[in-house]
């Protein structure tokens, strides 16, 4: 390439999407430099050492049908461990409504159960997944953007009402520990149907009897290996503050006042980060509107060590699905024995997550511990705070996975990832047929194909 360019391509963001774009471009002989704002690679994949083991703060498990992720791990010699037995334990959790703990066996006949006859045996966390799978008109995940399905771009609340569910059933089924938004009125039903169609397709791709994997040394070892394989080392702690995309070249401006010229730029960070970066010429129309409005879910994980197996004293499951501050308290099994509980992770979403962001870690952890003890007295004095990670409080993530509100799928998804001048975009929020880690890989692949067509 011409010596007038410092690099052929600059990739902004060293998560799976950016690194997949970079490695694919390098394989075609393209000179690539990857810039990363943080002191580590991986983006929303973050394996933290806790009590001598990995605690996954981001991408937790690799779906058994994640072909791109699995192939990348194999290519870099990363051993994957089947976690099917450990994942099966996640079904063993009890429900908490207010201060009452309701065992799964008690739920079908419980007076608080608002589900219709025939569905009363389903727990709330299962019902929110069963409905989009059972009532799904999408034949394959990539159909979600077909205009014939635009009528489904309504709120999840309205879609569930259309199935005859009461407001009480919708509230318990969706709005407790909501995966997207604060409640069922926030999120597009089309997004949930796409997610369900992707899960269904994954089952067809997965080896029989296998639900998922983790990496032997933490999932973050996959992006770390991808970065290590690049001919040019990733430039860490290099936040980007502006990108000029002129006719002759793109110029990337970093916070340390350095400037890097390139033929093309791949922007592989979330829209919540892009909002704080000056783009010249600026984005326009629906693409600019999408960058300004697309939200990412507030998630905070609080890691706790049980001093004793206190669940043996009160007879309830180690894991709880609550409707209060602790959110979903999941018993983690990261050791070699899937029956051994290594720690507990409290998954807080929405306002419960952001409500802790202004506190110090120790105070935030203690609040969660106190809330768990108020629910189950057997836990009092038996939990030790060992750390937390807030995705909404992370300035280089601005939340966890992206989500669409009612009407936003049809308005933004077809256009928001389009190239702008010399800038190409990727990230899990821009995938067209995948979710999760596989979505990040898919979008990075697409960005590399776009650029190769231009160079």
C-alpha cells in the first residue's frame, strides 16, 4: 500500500468484533493497527481471578453452536471445557417475591402464580423464554429484519397481552430481573423473538447433549490469543477522541494527542462510547439517531464467597431469583467438580444495578449481602464480598448488551451499521443473524468483507 498511509486499517476497540475484523484483514495481507482504550483486550469479555478461579464478568459461556467462536478457540489452541453439567444446576433456584421464598415445587399451586392453566408449572425465568420460542413466527433468526415481520416491532407487554396474558402474569414473567430494559413495556417483542429464533437454531448446531463451553483459562483467553496473533501489537490505553474521514484518508485522533492515518477505520466499540467521539463529517439521519438512542443493559455482578453451605440449613436452593436488590443470585461452579459451589454471583439489572454505581465497592457489596440476609436469615454472617463489576459504570462499555425499544428494530437495525465515509462499524449490536459472542464475531467478519472490497 502507499507509504502516504501510516496503516491500511485502524481498528478502534479490541473486543471480539474488532479483533475478528483485524485478524481476518491481516490474513489477506492488510496492515492493521488495533487501538484499545483499556489496559486489556476483550471488551465485554472479562475473566477476573477470584479465590484462585475465574469469575466471568462478561461473556460467561460459549454456546455449543457458536461456530465462529469455537473455531477461533481451536485455531489458537485454546482448550474448551464442556459445562453442560454445571449449567444444568442453574435450573435449581427458588423464587423470591417480597420476603417469601417459594420453592419450585410450590409454584404451580401458589396463590401468587398468575400464569394461565397449562403454564403454571413454568417458573418466571423459564416462561419468558418459553413464550417467544413457542409462539415464534420466525423461521430462522435472519428473518427478523424481513419487512413482513415489522408488525412484531411492538412492546413485549403488548405482544404478551395479545396472547391473553394478564398484567400480573406479564410483570412476573418479564419485569423481574429484566434482560432488556426495565420492564416489558421497554423492549421490542421482535428482539425477543429474534433471540429465541437464534437459540432454536443454536440447538440444531450443537453436538447432542452439549449446552455450552468455557475456556480452560477463562473466556478472555480467546480475545487475548487473537490479539497475540496479530503482527502488530494492540496499542492499549489509547482512547480515541475523534475520527476525521476525508476523501484521501481517515485520521484517528487519540487522547494522547497522537494522530494515525489510515485508508479505512473499523469502529468496534459500543454506541454508548461512539457518542463521545467526534466524527467529521458527522453521522446523519437515522444512523446518527440510532447512535444517540440505542441503549445497552445496565448489569452489575457482585461476587460473594459462602463461608458455609448455609442453604443446607434452611433447605432452599443455593440460587435465588428475587424481585429485589440482589436480583438473580446464582451459585457458580467454576471448579473441576460441577456439584461444588465455588462462589455466588448476584446479577443486578436496571435500576438495581445503576443504584450501586455511585457507591464504593465495599459498601455496594455489603448492601447486597444485607439484602440477601434479609430474605434468608441462614445467610446472615455467612457471605464475604470478594468483588464486583459494573458494566453501566464502565466508560468503555456503557452497559452490557444492546437492546431495541418498540419500533426501533425496523427504524434503526437496517441502516445503523452502514459504512460512513471511510469508517466501518461492528459490534454485537450490529449482527444480523446472531446474538452474544457469536454476534460480535459475525459483525467483525462483515466489516472485514466490506473493507476488503474497498482496498
